[in-house]
C-alpha cells in the first residue's frame, strides 16, 4: 500500500494505491476524483519522470548563465546523469528561446532547450 497526493490538477486528491492483479497495471487506485489521478499514480509508481530545469554557461551574453530545460520529462533515475552532461556545456550568444542546446540527452528522447533568448 502506498499513499500519495495527486499533483495533476489543483484538487490534490489523496490517493491510496494497492497491488491488484486484476488490473492491467497491477495497481488499484482509490481516492482519485478523475481518471488522470489513476494515470499519474501508476506512472509515478512504475516509471517516474520529471522535467529538468537548470542553467548552462554562456559566453558573450548579457548574463553569464542561460536558463535551459528539457522539452519533455526524463526518467527520474537519470536526472543526475543528465545534469552531469549539461554541466559540460558552454554556448555562445546569441541564443534564441527554445533553441536546442543538446539533442536526445543520454538517449532519453528529450532535448535540452533554451528557456529564453539571450544576446
């Protein structure tokens, strides 16, 4: 049994997740007010993912750090490995918002993109 609060919408349903072999996922979710809660709970317990936001070094820019983010969630267990790869990056200004800084980081399918433009 696992208890969690759903973060998909502002309601914040308090859910209980039980093992249940009769369900396709092998889990039964109780306490959700919408189907999104079930999806969130199953995903969180079977394959948790997170968006990643950080900064990279930028040369010749207005500031010395450029905010970047992944364009999709990445597996939670790869966050520190991805951060290690991102820490090696240094870009040159100008950079446009949503410009790809690093493609398919560590084979996750996620690109690291600029969160803002910088001249």
